[in-house]
C-alpha cells in the first residue's frame, strides 16, 4: 500500500512460502513491513533476512513482526527464511526491487 513516499507491506509466512514474494518500491521510499507467521504448529518458527539492508529477525508462530527502513539503495535484494522449517525451506524466498 502506497501513500506518497511511504509504502506499507503486509506479508505472511508459512512453510514453503513468503507471500508476497516480489516487492517493488522506489528509492527514497519509507517502508513499513509487517510479517505474520500464520503457522499453527508451536515449533514452526520462521526467520527473515533482507540482504543489503541488514535486516534479520525471527518470527514465532502466530506472531506479527514490524520493521521500518528507508530505501536508500536501489537494485534487487533477496529476502529469505533463515530458520530451517521443512523440506521445502529453500523455496521460502523472494525479491525486493528498488527502482532508482
């Protein structure tokens, strides 16, 4: 959701998927990113790493985590789950494209 140069992202994490898995923003945007782990199993913790922006966190089942940053670097940045959660763990990834 965009409001001027502020972008708010609502993401869910569940075994084998981060949704949405492609994010497009503009350089200079202020980003507010919410991630909700929608797992019901108590041991299904998911991690989140956003390369290039030094963001790394852990999200417990049923928990929502919010972080903010300013998109100061343009380019394509991978994000992915850092907690081994299932056989399809390596599919829990996506990309953030920051337009110049």
